[in-house]
C-alpha cells in the first residue's frame, strides 16, 4: 500500500494487535497523497494541484507503537530479510 493508504487504514493494525492477527503490510512511502494528486492534475492542471504532500513518516514506528512489528527498508537488498523478520515476528507488521 502507499503511505496515503496507510493513513486510511492505520487503525487496522490496532485491531490486529488486540486480536493477535498477524499479517504483513508493505508501505511504499513517497510522502504524498498520490491518488488525490492525480485527480487534481487531471481535473485542475499542475498549476492548481496542492495539499497532496505528506511528511516522510516512519510508519514502521507507528505500528511498533501500537504493539506490532516494524521494519524500515531503504534498499531492495534489505527487503527480503525484513519481510522474513516481519513474518517470523508473528505480529501485525509494517515494512
């Protein structure tokens, strides 16, 4: 999912932690509401697109704060080991 989508569904991690439901979500973080940005570009043009920026939030830490497992990945080489640790944690996880 994208980082904007994470904002819509963050509370699902809380629910999954409370009910012991493990899953792994991979978040692509480009610090933007891309869907909204694309709509604004299409409807209004580049010069009127605004308000689609997000902070470079550490979503892995958000999930850790809720009691889940977080992994922060910056390179492709880090992805497979991070996914392995996320699955092995047995918790709701965000990579």
